[in-house]
C-alpha cells in the first residue's frame, strides 16, 4: 500500500502543476440544519462530512470543468459525479468512491461512507470500491486540523481539503460576535482548471453550505 501511495502521489505532485485556493465558510446555519435533521431521523445521523459531499456533488454539476481529468493529450469532462472519500487506515490511505453522489440523499451518502470506512478498516474493500473517482475529498477536521493542502488523487483534476469547524470571533453587521467557521482548500491541476474556474466552484460550494436549504431539495435528506 505504501508503495502504491508513493508512486501515485509522487507522479501527481511532480507531474501535475498544482495550485491552491482557500476559502473560509460560515458554518452556523449548517450546524443548525444538521442538528434539526438529526432530531428528525434518529437513530440515523448525518455528519458534516455528508453535508460536504452533497455540497461538492451539487457544485460539480454546476462547474463541470472541475469534474474532469487530464488524459495526456486531451481533457475528459466527466458526465457523472463519483466522489472519492479519503479514509485513513493503519497501513496508509484508501479512497473509496461514492458514485452518482449528486443524485443521492444525505442519509444514503452517510450510510455508504460509514459502510466503506468500516470495510476499509477491516480490509474488505474490493477494487471496484475505489475505482472511477472524478473528484476527491480529504477531511482532517475531526483531528483538529484547521487548514491543510492535499495532493491531487489521479485521475482527478482537483481535491478538496476540509479543515475543522473552529469557534472564533467573526464580524457580522459591523459587530464582533461568536461564530463557527471552516476553512477549505482546493488543490487544482493547472493543465485542466484555471484559477477563476476553481474559485467559481469554491464560491458555489461556500454558498451551498452557508445556505443549506439549497442542499435540501426533494429527496435530499
């Protein structure tokens, strides 16, 4: 596993020209919405990671250039949204894939991620479980990490690094008040994605999390 990680990520970092875009997201409404949803669907629970995956999936449909791959002499724009979710295991890192994530409910996404994480830790994942990703998310927020950059997971053009939700003073309506924010950093392959394209995707994702009603269409929960 370490040899595979070393080979793939070394090729990515030293072949793909990476650049990085960071945004800070106000998570107050997302926290309130998650709490309300979890009261309704107990004992099933959705996590912030589930909200992130759903938000990314919707944003990718609006910004298809980010949901793409560099194939050496051409760009492939992927029609489907298959999101890889990095899972830490004792020996290293596995990236199982949530397929057609844009069309799945939060509960379905949460159940799939929990099942795949369990399989990863029990070494029961099959190759089909980690193939076909078009975009990847790496979340270290649960470890208290505020901000980081991630290496693109081939053949994706981008990877999104998710930091923790931090309580801090924020300025609202000209006053300093308590708040909760989350920093995210998008690593982009400049052969495929330009700065303005990546920034537009990030701003859509930010809007979805700051106005979570936009995530909650018919069948979204």
